[in-house]
C-alpha cells in the first residue's frame, strides 16, 4: 500500500477535484512550486508519468481501500457489541448488588461496610 503525507493528501484531494496547481496552492496555502513537487513525488511513488496517471492510480486503489475500511468497520462493530454486552452484564450485577444491600438492616449494612474497610486496610 502506498502512503502519502498529510500535505500530499491535501494536494491529491485538489488534484482529484480537477483543480490546477495554482488553485491547489491557494487552497492549501503553499507555493505553486510546492504543489508541483508533491505531484512529482507522488507520481514517482505511484509509478505514473503525470497527474492524470496519478488520479487514475488513486481511483483504481479505491475499491481495495473501501473493502479494507468495510472490514475494519465490521470488526469495530463486533468489538462495540461485545463491550455493550459486558457493560449490560456489569449493570445487571450492580442492580443485583443494590437490591441485596437494600434488604440488609442498617446495622448489618454498617457491619458489611466495616468488614470491607478492615479488608482494604489489611491489604
């Protein structure tokens, strides 16, 4: 996979929109010669002769990138679902503990709290 720097990405975005080097330079806030240098560097990296070839090479790579992002999205969705389930289980445990604590008398509750403090201090 060929990578581009953030500055090259901004130039490439303008190139894909069909902007001239001058228009790209105005948009990204650099000299026109800098845009030309980025285009030449990317042409060499992608193994193409000119900006048209560069645009075509980038567009040809889009289906692979889309497939990669789709797979990544599926993986993140799966992870999100596992975390949601774990969160739900923890919330259920908390509610169960809260119900159990509500059944204890105030003196029993104080006794449980004292034992917990004794345990914490011992550690």
